């Protein structure tokens, strides 16, 4: 485990709270410990943390781990996997995950589909009093995967990076991520989640996107969640601009290092252009 001094030094360099760096470090160690377990092979890594930990070292920080299971995984099997991961983190990194019992629950996701949610409490390099921090995992068990997994190394910008250099992670293809982010906006998500805007804007600015391939994936993604939507309702998204802006200020700004900070209006405009392009591609495909 790295020192508290390293956490605080990097927090100053990156312009974020030390607690964010502490969690970012632990998430990288957690991924390494997990994917050394054979039972984790069916869990495909996705979401904003995947973008930061496996694609872009300069990406926004994130606070949880999201996976899609490629097969039905029994609750007890997931519990045993997490118990093994927690033990390995204590043995190999001296990160204490024994401060509270591991909690795994069966919950309904935002579309009413069954998924798993787990919390593992820990004390990491940042020595502080009070309640322990938690790593939160969400495991989707009912998802259609359109693109093959992409195996990626873990990006771990800390002094002990050599300890995880041999670990590869089965990740979502970037087009798969874009399709799910688009579904989140098209699928009448109850809450306006600004991370969706940021991620779409970042992905479309960092690489050239094949709109046709992304659009072809969307109907299958929508159908997997029981959504009868043929195109993205851009007008509905536009009407929620104020909600997205409020969530951006409340839940996202503190996770953005200055070098990857993005103005809300820029993200909003880029995402609107992308959604219009997706609709055009969907219409052309019939």
C-alpha cells in the first residue's frame, strides 16, 4: 500500500480532494485482486471507472465499479469471489477490508431488472477517523452484449504500479459504452445523471466514432431493458437541461481534475449533436 504522503501529494498535483485519490488507488488495487481470481472472468468491466482505470489515465475520477456478468452468477458465488478479493487486498496491499462485513444485495436496476449491489468497507492509505469508506459494486445480470470484450491493462498512476502490471481486464468496447450511455438518455431514466453527458462528450471528442455501428447496437440495448423506443427523444432530453446542469454541479464537478474539466454547455452541445447523429443513423437503417 502506498503512503498517506503520496496520496496527499498526488491530490495536490491533480487538484482534487485526498479522499478521491485514496478511493481511486483502492479501486485499482481492487481490480487487480479481483481479476486474479478465476471466478471474475465472466464479469465485464464498464462505466466511468472503466474509462479511467483501463482506457484514459487522465479521465474523470469515479466512485464505484460497474460490471456486466456474461452468465448467470449465483449470489453465493459472487459473495465468495468478493470474500477472496477482500482477503487478497489485506494480504498483498495491507488494505483493511475486514472493518465491516461484506454486504451483497439483490436489487432492481433503474429499468426494473434484477442486479446485484455490493458494498465493501475499507481503510486505505489515507489515515482518517470516523466511518470507513466503501467500494460499491454494481453487477448487471440481464444485459445484451453486442461487441466482443476488449482486454486492457489497469492504469495505475501510483508508485506500486509494478504490482499489477501483469493483470488484464475484460472491458466493454467503447462503442458498447456509448450505446449504453445513449440508452440511459433515451430510456427515460428517472434522474438526470450528468456523468452520461460527460462521458458521451468525452468519448466523441477523444476518438472518431462510427455512428452507424453505435446506432445498430442501440435497438438491441433498448430491447434488453424492455424499452419500446425507436429513436432518441432529443426534445425530452433538452427539456431536462436544468436537471442535468444541477446534477453536474452537485455530483460531477468535484471529480474533474482541472486538465480534464469540461464546461457543462460544451458537453451539452456535443452530446446533443451526437444524439442527433444517432437518430439520423437509426432512421437511415429503417
